C-alpha cells in the first residue's frame, strides 16, 4: 500500500507536468502559422540588420531629426503608436524598431540574443535606414542593447530617454558566465516548452498585470497589441533562445561598466514608475547619480509600464524630454 501511494504520489504530478508541456507545445504549433511578410502591419517594412531582417515602422518627415523607439520584453513597434505621433508633432520623424525575437523581425539564425549582439543589430538597422544623430527611447530590457549601441558608436546619438531600464547596474559585477538556470535554459528541450506556455495568448493579460501596479490598465486593447505577433511561425522557439538573457548577471560588456555612464555626454532623461517592482526606483536614483546631468522624472502610481498605466503623465514626460532634445 505504501509503495502504491508513493508511486501515485510521484507519478501523478509528473504526468500532469508532461501533459501541460505537451499541451503547450501542441497549441503553439497550431497557433504559430502566420507568415511575417504577409501578416505584418502595412505601415512598416523590413530592413537588413547584421544577421537578420528587422521590422520597423516609420512616420513623419524623412528629412527631420529621428527619434527611435525600442520596446522591452514581449514588446514590439505596435506599442509606440501614440508616442510616435507625439514625436512627429514635435518635428521629428518617428521610427519604432522590433528587436528580435519580438514583433515581426526575423529570428536570428545563430540564436544569440546577447545584449552586445542586439546592439550590433540595432546599429546595423540604423545604418540601413541612413539615420544619424538619433534620439532614442528605450523601455525595460530594451535599454541594454541600446546602451551597447550608444557606447559602441556614441557619435551616432543625440539624446537618450530610458523608461524603467533593466540594466542591472546595482548588482555585483561577475565574470558573465551562465548561472545554473541560464545554462539549463540554453537547452531548447527545456526552454521551448516554457516559452510555448508563456507566449500563449491566454496568459498575456495575467503576465502584463504582474509587472504593473495599476492592474486595470492591462486593458483588452493593450493586451491585443501584445498578442498580435504571437501567431507568427517560430515565435515561441525564438523567444526560447532569447530567454536565458533575462537572467544574465552583470558582466563586462560596455553597458555593465559603471564608469562608462560617467562619460556620457548626451542629454539623458530617465522616466520611472514610482511603484515599479521589476526595476525599483532605487535603480533610477543610482543611474541618475552615474550619468552627468541626467534628469529623472517619476510617474506616480505607475509600475513597470508607465506609458499605459499613466498615459497622460507619461506623454507629458516624454514630450518634455523630446522637446528639450530637439531644441538642443
């Protein structure tokens, strides 16, 4: 009897886990059928970018100064429609970039989504579009590739706006080697089932609510925007290759070095949700101290998504930052 109880006690949860994983993979396979070329928004196009093709949306006078928007985890160019309109109103041309593996950009053949490689892709996309002296706006984990690009080619950038950036600069510096969990997630047979479940549209709203303070701001409209690229072929497999980078410790890339921020010589505005628990405000205060003359604007009540938690306050902060940059 005891052996039987032990058997069923172990077998039942293992069997349940196998069923959940199998269901996640099967539903992802059935869901991910859309083709990038034909299902992309008509307002955008692809540009060559180092080792892949990146999807960008572009509006405004192509001869005007450029402001480029880069989203964070799960984000893509469709999230920036309102912000792009504000930028155009201020006299910019506005470009929103889908950094792979998110949005409509093509997955990277090598599967290498380190922030250094992502920074190279961003610079290559800017080259393909002929953009220089750029003001760049980056949210969350999208900030690390942006900083790699900025430190690699500082003359290309005119001003910088970081929204709750996930840079990990308050953590100890390591040799950059994978943690045990990171190493495990390098195996597709582990990471792909996890991402097949995480990218299920049924989980978009719950996951979005977890990172924001004002839970009711995860409205159906915002959820639908986040969900739109989830039906692309290979979407979950590509996110699985990217997933270990979320857990990367602070190493010795350019964006990991505190001293590098001391030498930034472009205007920097930090926009921060005051109740952010993903990248707490203490990180914003630390970053402000590192960057000469950096301006920190806090958004009351907002968590990690101030752009849709408190849109009016965020729009005012963004317009102020862009207005100061364009007048300069």
